[in-house]
């Protein structure tokens, strides 16, 4: 995460991929890899990593939110709406999800 926060996104992607080789059931690593790839504009791969994170941990509100963001960016508003709603159901205080939800509506 430190690599990503300092702008070394490619290096962060490599580290997340390595982490997933070592711990393939790490939902947070899948989520973080998706976030890093999103900043590189790799939309289709991003969706796969967010969905994989949710397969591992369906209760990961941030993964639902991030998936919603990606779907919204692709113009898939109904799917995005559903993901934002799920994020809010899991974490009622998730203000970013609430904001995105209200903008879509």
C-alpha cells in the first residue's frame, strides 16, 4: 500500500500479485490490486479483482463500493446502484457510497 500511496503504482501491482500468489484467499489484496489497476485504467481486470475479493469476503463493503464505481464508470448504472446499496447495507455510515447512490438516482 505504501508503494501505491507514493505513486509507485506499477510496483504496487507487482507486490499485490505476489501477495496473492502467497495467499490466494486474501480479499484485501484482491481489493487493493483492483484499486491500483483502476488508477492505471485497466477497467476489465479491475472488475475481475473486485469480484474475486467479494467471492472471498462478500461482506467487504469497500469492495462493493469500488465495484460500483467501476460499473458506474462503464455506464452500467443499475449494477452500480445495487453495489452501492449493498455497501450501505453492510456499512450504514459509508458516506461515499451514500453520495454515489444519490448521484445515480
